[in-house]
C-alpha cells in the first residue's frame, strides 16, 4: 500500500451539519461524543459518499459501479447540476465521444443509496479544455459549504491487462492534473490477466497445476509491485495516490469490492475525524484566549 498523504481538506466550519457552534461552551463535549459514535457521526456529516470515477474507455468503470452497488440490472438515476432528474441512456457505457461536459451529473443506483458518483468520460484525451473541466469540477466540489455536497474521493481506474500498463497517458493525471487535496485511490482493474500470466510462468518453471494456481495471484502482485508500482508511484510523483487497490474478475461472482469499500470508508472517516479534532482544538484555543484576556 502506498503511504497516507496529507489531506488538504476544507475548513471545519464548512463541515459542521448541525446548529452547534465551535464557540458554544458545550461544543467540545459534543465533538468528543461524536468521536465516540464514529458510524453515526460519519453518516451525519456525510450521508452519501461522493466519488469521481475516472479512467479511459474500457477501464471497467461500469462493471465496478454495478458490483459496488450490488446492482443486477445496472439501473441508474441521473440528476443534473440543478438536482433535476434527466434521461440519458448509456451515459456510463464506453464511447468515443467526450463526456466531460456531463461530469456534474449525479449518478446513483436504486440498489444502494450510500454512494453518489460522477463520471469523467474521455479524460484520456488530455486536452487543455478537458483538464480545465476536470479541475473546475474538483475545485467547485471541494469548496462546497457542506460536506455532503463535497467531493470526498477520486477513483482512478487503470486497466493492467497488457504488458505496458501505466504509460505516459495513464500517468498524466498523477503528474499534471492536480487534485487540490482530494484523495485519489488508484484502482488496478482487470488484474486477472496478470494472474493468468503468473500461472503460466509457474507452470513453465515446473510447478504442479495446483501449486501454480494457489500462488498465481500473489506472484502477480509481487511482480507488478516491483516492476510497475515502485517505479511509477515514486516519492517524486507530483500527485501520488493515497492508496491503490487490485481488482480482478469483476464481471464474475468471484469478484468483489470489499477492500475498495473499506478504503473508501476509511478516507471519509479520516476526513470527519480530522474535522472533529479541529473543532476541539479550535474551541480549546478560544477558551485559552478568553482566560488570558480575563487575567
């Protein structure tokens, strides 16, 4: 796993959903109570996790979202920037058309109300106009007053079903885009290709089929870590992902999103805890200043 990066998140006052003010005498007690009830607090501050899903065509985004939301039919509800329901069939399907102009659309699944997605089609084109649309969207959502309206995390889907993954085109986002404090999870999709390749290599080396099958996934991950991850996600990278996840066989029952679900929830909980700590610290500073002035 890559190291946790500093999160440059919005101000404390912008995240507080209730009427309680940090200036109130009891606010510090309220903050501590929220620390003690993490699940309820996260739900209060962030009823739905807002995710920007990125990646080039055929990166497995649609399959991932259906699996993440346990959607059997792929039915989605689309809302435009004004919150009105719109109809645009196939918005998540791979297309040669650029879809950056619809990045503001909210995509939700009736099968799971815990998530709201935004899709950035065509980001692989890398034109200045598309990068501007992307940056403007991230900046706008980052600066929203309430946490429920803010962008919480970016999923960048990177298919690795080839011998040259994470080339200049795929790495352009990490090197140039800039997320301005919004954490990014790099998701290596279609990893079953590398598992199969590792299995064939093990067989060629003389291992029995059962032994090769049992160790194929770990061998594939070790090889990918050494030859790709360590070289690409080095410390000098401008916008390093906060975590990276391996996904394989997502179009089958064997595929699951357990680790991605856990890491995404951790990112949001980390942000909420950071803000609660800020509320306590801010209150403590004001109390100390009042005592000093009284003296």
